C-alpha cells in the first residue's frame, strides 16, 4: 500500500533546483519550482539518464544525456509526445518534503 514518506527538506532542494534521492529502494527526483515541489522517477524514459541531474528551467527539466525535456508537474515529454515520466504525489509538512511511494 502506498504511503507518504519523508524524502528531504526544503533546504535540501532550494527553489530552482533538482536533486536525486533514494527512497524505499526507488530513485526519485525532486524539483522545486518557486516553492512548489514535484517528484518524478529519476530515469529518463528515452535512455535512462538521471533527470534529477539535469537543468531545471521553470517547470521543465532537461535530461543531461540527450536533451529530452519533461514537464515536472505533468510528466509530459516535450521532445517526444509518446514518452512520459511517472509523477508522484508530494505533500509539504512544514519544512519536510513527503512523497507517496
């Protein structure tokens, strides 16, 4: 059964940044878009690059391997409409970032 677990604090994912975290045996990427935090699977569906190591501009993350771009709020791929990255529900409790895994 899915549950919300603490992954990080807001200090660990400052506004405008992307970071990779391991939670319950799963690699997740967190993105802070102006105080709104989003979570996706880390592996780019194109070739497995680490999205959390990519460049975040607004709500668009660019994969560092081949430049595929994804909307971190929806998971939609802007480069290839057939691809999508899984998004996970996020909840903030004070300074804690919780993700449903």
